[in-house]
């Protein structure tokens, strides 16, 4: 599909004051700029507005409205479903907006919407401070926070969205507002979980916590033959954890390219090193691991430890849902499905919820998933386009096989591009109608619909 041309006069007028860069198809840099993290996504915007600040964003939104162009918003990270770009529309690209300003005394940080968690941690860890960020540090702060914000600190400090103090938002008419507990509190409630449905969030203000710079963390890996015992032990360990300790588990392939299948536990303890050593002892003494890399390490290193498993340009297709419980039958099904995985980059991951994240009320924010338990992610990743059909089929078949063990909740940040029907409504559960009403107030024409879309209330 070729990109439709935009009106030259209006674009030329905008370009005279635009601080960033406006790219058309054929311009130098366009091909690189249009590419997103997931190599399976191949779209060609009519225009790419690479913004440098609020005024650029506001002008880009107004231009899109005036020209009838669909709008996609790109932050700094992954967006596996490809909703950060659009054929024949306008991509509002914030990836150059990476400014981060830390107030160590107040324990707050302001960050622009193009920053990644690696950018964020680099600044906050200078002061021994952090907030809950992505499990992978190349994830963008914007998408992760607006959709939820699972991360290594969530047992102690809840989700990324639970640490959001305010947001500066460009609305569908190009006006700029602040959302916080005191200003536009309805919008603030909706932004914490409602994704990019309500506007372009240019700036985020976060609460910070004393973390690191040294924490206890790392990975322990076992041969796939031990998966049954490892995953049952993982279930036992996660039945009783201190808030400071977050442990994820799963079935993965070795990152050395050998294709060796492994059962793993990956963890972060954000308390003192002495407390961390004691807390991880039941994990370290279990079985005969092929690799034990758990110990003291910088928090920034822990947050970047898995980055190599998610290279830019790799082909990705994900399916995810919360489990009702991690039963023996669910574990057997996981092992059976992973045994048939056709790609040496595929994974079945289990993310455990406990502690602070579960002590926030279901309706306190738009994000409703506050029960202790597990989120299951079927992550198919590969590099050869000729493997597309087989790798996508494996993810779909594995997700279907695990369906009997899944609960009603789903995490919108893991939605892929082909979710059908009322998946979004189901993901927000009791909060969906309120989100629809707020959507109707701030974006009644559904300008911002290239996302996990919340339809405005009629």
C-alpha cells in the first residue's frame, strides 16, 4: 500500500515553525523512521512528524485533523502490535523526546514521552532512586505506563501507573492539559491503564523510591527435562513472597543461539543485600541448575539483563491472558506446547502478581487487575520471514491449548494486532463503561483509535 500525499501548502506552513522534522515518503530518513521494533509490522505513513516538544505535537494533531489523516502515536519502545504506526496516516513520533529531570530531594522525576526505561534508570540511579519500569529496559516509558506497567519493583512499589503523579497531554483538538489528582482527575484516572485513547502524553511525572544502586537479582536456568519440577517449585516459591521480591518464571531458549530449551526463574529483590540473600535462598538451593546467575548486581544491569532477547527488527507475535491458577494441568500443557515451539527465540512466560500491586483497588485506576496470581505470555519471536506462518500458528495453538486455565482478565499491553470482538472491554472489566464516558468527553470523535481502542460512549 502506498502512502497518500498530504496537502503541500499546509505541511509547508507547519514546517516553517516545526522544531522537529517532518518526513514524507521518499525523504532521506523516512524508511528508517517508519520502522517499528516488531519486524512483522510494515506500514507506510503519509507523514511522520518527529516532534521535539509540546508545540510540535499540538501542531501535528491539528494538521492530522485538518487533513483527515488517521493518527498513530509512537513513543520510545516496542509496541509489538504495531499500533505506533499507520498506513497512509500521520505518525506522531516522540522518540526524539528523551529529556529526564530528577528531583532527588522530592523523589520525583519528569520524563518526556520518547524515553525508554534504560534512559530513565540511567538518570534516577545516579541518586539511588527508581520507580517500577519495564522488565526489558528498551521498553518505552509511555506505552508501558499508560497500559499498566508490570516490572521488577511491582511487589514493593506497585505498577508504573501507580507511581504516576501527573501527565501533560495534548488532546484531540490540539489543546494542552495537565492531568493529576488535582487537575482533570477524571482524565488522570483514565490515563492510568487506559492507554493512548485520550491524547498524546508528552510528559510524565513519577514518584521515585530508594532502590539500589545494588540489588539482588538475576536468573537461574535448568534443563528443559526438569521443567515439571521447576515450574511446580516456582509455584511453591511464589505462594509466599516478601513485597521486595518479584519472581517471574517460564520456558525459554538459551540466548546463545544454540536453541537449547530451558526452564527458568528470573528475579529481583529490591531490599538490602542481606535481606535479598536470605530471600532468594530457597530458589538457589533447588535442584541442579545449568546456570545460576543470581547475586548482587546493579539495578540498571538487572533491568537490562533480558534486552538481548528482544532485538529490534525481530518478528514478533504475542498472545496473553491471566491464569485462574497455575495448576498441575496448566504446567503440563505449557511443557507440551513449548516442546513443539518452532523458533529458537520462542518463550512461555509467567509473571507473578503479589504485594503492593494487589493492594490497589480495582476501580482506583483504570487498570483493574489487582488479584494475586499469574499472567501468562505466549511469546513467539523469530527472524526469518519464511517462518511466519509456523511461528504465528504455534502462538495461537498454544494460547488455545492454555485457554481452559485462563481467567477473565487480560493485559492490554500484550494485545497483538488481531484481537477481535470485545477483547478490550473484557480487559477493562468493571472500568470499561467509565472509560467510555471519559473517552466521549476528551475524544468524542475517536481521533486516537490506533490503540487498544475504547469506543466513546454514545
